[in-house]
C-alpha cells in the first residue's frame, strides 16, 4: 500500500494540513517542523498524488493532442517535441489517433475535453474552420500545428510552406528542368494548398507554364504518391522532375519510378517535403524540405504551459523550412548534414 499524507503526518507528529503546507512550500512552517516532515516523507517514500493536487488546483495535469495518423514519422516527431517539453514541466500528454478521419478527430476532441484536459492541441487538423472555432471556445488553451486560425484563444505553429516550396522548385529549375509535376496532398489541407501556391509561384517567376494535368493527388501517403507518379508518367508528354508535397508521397514516387523502369535522378528528379528520418535512408537519398518538427512541438507546448501559468497570450508562430540537398534531385551528396540528425 502506498503511504498517504496522513501517514506522513502521524510519523512527523504534525497535522495533515502542516504536511500539505510543506509540500506546497507555503510560508508559516517552522524550520524544525519542516525538517521533520521532509524526513518522514523520505522514510515513507511518499509521493504526492498528482490527481489530488490537480483537483485542489482545478487542473488535471494532462494535455490532450490529436494526430491524423499515429504511425506517421512526421507527426510522431511533433508529438515527441510536445512530450519532451511537457514532461519536464510535470505535465502528461494523452495522444489520440483520428485515422485520417475528420469525424473521428471531432470525437477524439470531445472525449479529451470531457475528460478534463487542461489544454487541447490538434496536429494537422482536418476539421472545418467553424468546428475549430467551436473548439477554441471551450474554455481551455487551444493549439494548432499546420493550420491557421485567427481566434483569441488559439495558438498556432506553421512553417513557411509557400517560400520553402518556391525554393525547392527553383532548385529543380536550376538543374535545367522545365517540365515539373506536382504530387498534392489531401484536398483542403492547409499545408498542401500552400505548397501548391508556392509551386505555381516558382513556375510563374521563371516563365514556365502551369499544367493542371501534371498535378496529381497523392493523399499524403506512400501508396498515393506511387499512384500519382504512375498517372503523371502515363501521358504522351511526361515531366522530367516531380515535387511531392510530403516525403511519404515522394518515397512512394521513388519506388514507383523503379517499377516503371525510370532511374532517379537520371530520368526523373524528385524532391519531397518534411525531411522525415527515412528520407536519407532510401535510394537515392531524398532531397527534401526540412520542417523543424521537434521545435514546432516544443514551441507549441511551451506556449500552452505559459498560458496555463498566466504568463503568456496565444501566439501565431511561423517557422522557416530549409531545403536539404541529397541525391534524388541530381546533386552529389556524400555526408550527413545537421538536418539529418
């Protein structure tokens, strides 16, 4: 049986209220009394109940997060950034998987809020904007990664998708490519839409024609990326390079290219987005845009904690995303960069 606060009080010869004041580092406790209580705590190996402490403070000590796909390397890196930061501050993270379903995402949000989480974070949310506004008005700090929401209770972290994609496509153009295809993500997802805008910006800047038939949906999955590349290469006119709106689709495209008898990057250059750990392990190593995933999780968790402490307001953070050049675009690559760690 675990020791209780009453056991500590009995051993130290004080009241339970005095033990509570020591635990909370309250004033008004004599040094010799505090020493007796602390000695009793050590002897009994007493650990204060986080739940009881939360009830006294009106807090659960738990923050909820919902991700579209818990098996995604990208999303789990963001979760790792959240978890590392929250654990250091005596908070725990409960993660729900929405399985890429907006309906399940809404159900998970309701379950977490009903369970009394102190804050709610959505990573890559799929719900309509009006649903997000409703969640922001539920009375707990609300955070989003990968979505814009201008609401006084919403903290948001996003990357500069448009500029990063522009630079990636510009890199392909610098290699002499003029026929460039685009593998898009799930329709309606903010990140994918912003990356398509950046793609079109680059074509326009360099006087290249945007061809709608060279945009194929890959739904942010390896299988979708493979199907999209097959469609892109099925026409009489083929692109010589492809930009995929995430690494999973780009990796799917790499495998499909081999199945079609294409050599990357000789016959087809490929660039992805995210810089997941697998990107440097595929062959050829994938050129991609590095998203600061751990930092995004850290920044969002830190803001949630500061808001719960009453020392900060919601923030809207835009993080830079840089191109990591490897072999799939046609460049030589022989060593790890800082982004590979």
